C-alpha cells in the first residue's frame, strides 16, 4: 500500500512514517510530470502520423510538420516546468525518465525537416 500513497504499517513500537508526497496541482490533481507525459504522447502521435506521409513536399505534410514543431515546443515547455517544480532528487528522476524520449522526439523531427528540405 505504500506505493499507493498510503502510510506504511509498522509494528506499534515504531513511528509511522508517511510517504513523501509528489507535487501535484491542486486544481487538476496531476503532477508536472503527468502533464509532460501527456504532451510527449501527443507529440509522438502527431510525429507517427507525419512519418506515414510519403509525399514530403505536399502542403499537408508541411502543415503537419508545423503541428509537430508546435507539439515539440509544448513538450519542451512542459519539461522545463516539470524540472522547475521539483526538488533536485525529483529532477534527477524526471531526467532519467524523460530525457531520452524528448531527445528522440527532437531527432526524429530534425530528420523529417531535413527530408522535407526545410
């Protein structure tokens, strides 16, 4: 139950230590990392759709490319917000969990831009 945010049960001779709470928005109940995860999932979905487009010079491709750029910018903003909201230990964990995904998204976007000659 400790992993669900409940207090750990220990023998009565010891004190009960509550689990360290995660920073969460009071309005939504979601952490900055949750928001980042959502933005990243959306950007990857857009990127996946764009990669399926064979005509790299079409107007539709260029419009979709702009949409992926905007999604990547949103991911970067959510990443920065999440880092700023966390203590150092939380920042290390966030970087461990998200750095590779953010860099991978950026690299795929750059690759598609190069293919399109942008």
